[in-house]
C-alpha cells in the first residue's frame, strides 16, 4: 500500500526566484555548452532551451525544428530534465528516459 505525504506547495515568489535561477543557469551554462549556435540539418535539430513550471515541477525544455522535407520548419518541445519539489527547498532532479519515464538521477536525491 502506498501512502502519500502532504507537502506544502511553493508560493509564487518561491517559483519566481527558482525560475530566475534556472533561467540564469540555462543562459550561462546550458546554452553555451549544448547550443552555442543553431546548426540546421536534414533531421530534427535543437534551436532553443528554456524552462517552464508545471505545478510544483520545473521542466527544462529543448525546442527542436524539423529539417525533414515533408514538415520542414515545424517546431516541437521536448522536456529533458526537471526539478520535482519534495519539501521546503528540496527537490529531486529527474531525467527523461527514452521510454517516456521520469527517473530520479542517481545520487542526486533531494537537491537543495
């Protein structure tokens, strides 16, 4: 039997502060390292990295553009990591597996 644990949600101010920190991380670390320039290909290629709140989960999202001839220029988003609020200032760092599952990054449980 599973038991749920009640956790106080994040306030709007908390979310705004966390989002600002994450956006700075995206701009200063992720984009320079993984998307220093947009390189069009004949396949799907990344064009942007951003973040977004979904409830008490902050998702890191990569936007892709299609280079395939039948749908060239169409774009779609794919989340690749997220922070799941656990309690207080603690989060689980999750990664998106190719099967569609979200898994806790080993050794990174309850990041502060």
